[in-house]
């Protein structure tokens, strides 16, 4: 088998003859950007094929061991220097591959933090959730301490009946069942513990006047574990996976962690992931990738909190429809084919081994239900956490991302829709786009006289690229300064407002490359990478399409129920990316409607908050089902006015400046 040496990692791996280079890299643990899922259309997986000692005999100009890899993204000069796209390369022999900084994916990076014990860490009152049913604590999974009378000649009832009777007499539980694994272990478990045991019971929402009827015995253990009763809340995002470790006795959040979704190397958006899943063992590969990411987070959480994973009895998992099906290994092909049908809206409670998570066999995993093909459980969790379904205020809930989801309504009704914004906010479709990791440009201001950029990067690193918030901020600054026109094209200096000799110095940064005009944010000598970091008209066009999809989606959904922006009482922006959006600049480019900023609030990771709530309360689980029942989904692609609104939104900020009166006044237009 051919041997591939990856530089500067120093990693050597074997590859199959004819195997894709990017797949060989992923198997070797070398993460290379592949925003398009290996389709060869994003140009982000650039690598350099180098001569190595073992290939020194190769003929001049021959890139030994590698076949293909050329595309329109690679100039003739770069091609001569050995630059190739990893996704288009086939391994034919031994080779040495250098992965430049800009092609390195950030997937391995994680963050974890142990937290001081607190009940309201996520912005809600855990104690109130748990006491939501007649003063009781209606947890989904409850651990009961029992002392059973040992059997005798006078009382020789079967062990299972003895256990059921004790649960009824001591805890008021009835109508329970148990699976064969628990029953098989029961006789020895009772006798080893002297009939003093802790019994873990999974309880479904409702079921009787007190909510105590029905349920499943998940574990019978010696009576010394009642003080260790934990759960994990998981948000399975397309880009990022977040998790929390909870103490079910107190509602305290013990630790939080996050990591980039390990599936990212196989496609940056859900459509790319679905396409990858349809190839060979693609579905199994994607499932293994997300399982690996979640299991890594669980290991970090338990280590940070200094607890044993065997004490985790419950996990909730909120994700969009595609992520949920891929996590569970359910084929997702029909989600991208008309009429866009999900496999199921509801998922049963699952034993942890069924999900591939490194949790004890008795742990229960609760996947959130789904609304439609592209509005999933993460949105139901977010709506739950926002409380909009209980409020009289007319609210617009917006989760900004590759697949933007919109919910409008109040306690009487809810409508929702999804719109494909594309990966621009995650760095996709932008030549120097990247996630918000070290060196990503996240903010910029232009000098009022010279229009020279002053950059702020993540971790104050040297510029390496542009993250989503940076893309919004840079475009807004260039537009308000008159450097860009309303179509996202660069104005000549003579066309800029108040142009003079000093302001015309911006010409030093505006240039044309391969027939496309671009603005140089950082020259190579200032950057982390060995190339100029630029923002091109093509990049801006992709941003305009993304923001146009979201704005027109909001407008169309409101119009579908006879409302306008002015009718909204509040706007809630959810998602990790949403917290970094500058409201003024988002309105400047037409991503958000121009409203009083006081009416806009950030919900942070509302999906994780909702998943946390469902760990702590069966009442919250019942609320999710109520939200699902009261939500009507609109397919924007089938709404005739959506395309009209979308086309009108493909300008900065919009074709109709009457919708942005403050911006028009500020810019004197």
C-alpha cells in the first residue's frame, strides 16, 4: 500500500491505491478544510505535493504518487509548484504532502470548562422546572433508595414482584416494566446488596393523575449511588457540538464543553453531508464522526467534573433533522429530494448502546422530535428555552446559520420555515473564509481619512482569514464608507462619497485578480498565511445571497400570516454565531430588518438550554410536544412570493430603501 507523509504534521499513513487524498488524510487524523464535502467546488483543500527523500528519483516536474487534483481554483503558476486540491487527488504511490495553514481545518479543537455549582447557569430556574408538578420533582429519570424485605418460606414472592411492590409501597410508582438485561441481573444484585438497593426508573411524561404511572426500571444497584445521579444535554449542530453535564439532584450544571462537528471534513452544510452519506459507507462514516465528537466531549466533561461516566443516567440530544438522522444512522437521502420527507417526526427513548455513545447501558438517550425536513429538534428546544410559546408578545425567533430557521408566533400559534442561507456565515463560499478560530478577522473599522483597515482578530493572532461576524462587519464598513455600491461592487475612488486625494489611497488595496476585483485586508507579510488576505466581489456576492435568503425568509413567513415587521414585539436571535452579530451592521447590509435594537435580544445557545430543561423536567418534555403540535411549517420554496422577496433582497441593504429609513438618512441617500 502507498505511504503518504503529511507535513508539517510529521504524520505518516498508508493509503489504498486510487483512494482520495482527503479521505486518506482524514483517516490519518490530518484535518483538511473541505467545505463542499469533497465535490471540488470550494477550493479550500489546497495542498502542496512535495518531493521527499523516498521520491527524490522522480523526474523533474513529476508529482510522484499523486494523480489529478487540478481545477479552476489553481493557477498555472501554482500548479507548476505542486499545488493541488486534496479532494480531487488520487493516491497512486508514495508521496509527501504539505498542508498549508489556510487549508487546516479546526475540527480537533475543543473547549471545556468546569463550572461552579449553580442552578440558573443557563438563564432559567432549574428548581422551578423540577417543582412544576404539585411540588414534586418530575425528572425523566429518577433514582429511588429502597429497602426490600428479604424472601422467606412465608414470603417467597419472585424478586421482580418484590421489587415492583416496594416501588409501589415506598414510592407510589405503579405500572412499571423492566427489560431482560435488568431482570437477568436482578437476583444477584438484590442479594449482593442485602436487599438495600438504588433503583433507576425512566418515567414518561404524564400517565396518571400524579404522573407516576408507567415507566421502565433501567438499573438496580447496591444502595450507595443515590447521591450520584447525572445527565448530559447535547446540542448536535451542523458546525459545532455543545454539551453540558448536569446534577439531576440539584439541577446544577457541572461542566460545559464544545467542539467542531467531526463531520465537517465531509461537507460544511447539510446538503453536502447528505450527498456524502449516499456514497458507499458514507452514512456509517458520518455517524462514526459525530459519535466520536460527542464521546470526546463526554470524556472531557466527566474529567473536568471529576465524576464517573457510569453515573450518567440520561442524555438529551437536540439537532436539526439532518443531524439527528445521521447521528442515529438513519438514511437522509430523501431529505434533499422532493417532496423532502424526514424518516420520522418522533423518536423513541433509546438505550445508550443503540446510539453509540460512551454511556452506561442503563442510560436513556432522548432525541428531540422534528418539525419538518429542515426545521428540527434544535429549533423546538430553542423555542422552549425562549418561552415565546407562553408569551402574549408576537415574537420572531431566528437561528442564523447555514440553514437558517425562523419561527413566528406567541402562546396562541406558531409558524416556522427554513431557508438555505449557504455556508458564508461559517466561512464557506468565501475564498479566505474560516471559522472563528485564532487569526480569524472578526471586526474591522476603516480610518475616516485614509480608509486603511484596522483589524481585530480572534485571540489577537496574525490575520489568517475572515469569520462570519467579520464578513458582516467588513462589508458594512465598506458599504457605509462608499467603497462598495448597493450591488456589492467596488466603486472607483472618484465615485466614493466625499472623495479626495487622501481617501483615494484606498486604490492601494483595491485590485483586480483573475478578472475579479478585491480588497486587501492584510498583505502577506502581515498575515499568518503566506498570501494576501482579501475580500472579493464574489465573496460579497455570496454574503448578499445568504443575508437575502434570511431577510426574505422572515418577510415571506410574516406575510404568509398577514403580518409585517412592524407588528413584531420582539426578535430573538439564537445560536452561537448570533451572539457575535453586530446589530447595526447586520441592519446595514440588510441581514436583519431595521427595528429598534431594544426589541432584539440574544438567546445564545437556546437549543442547548432547551435540551438542558428536558433533562431536568418531564414537564419540559411535554411542553416540547405541545410546541410541536401548535407549529405549522411553511415550505418557502412553494410560496410564490418568496423568490420575489429574495431577488429584492440581493442588494445592500435592499432594493426598497424605505424599509431602512435610518440607514438612508445616515448615508444621505
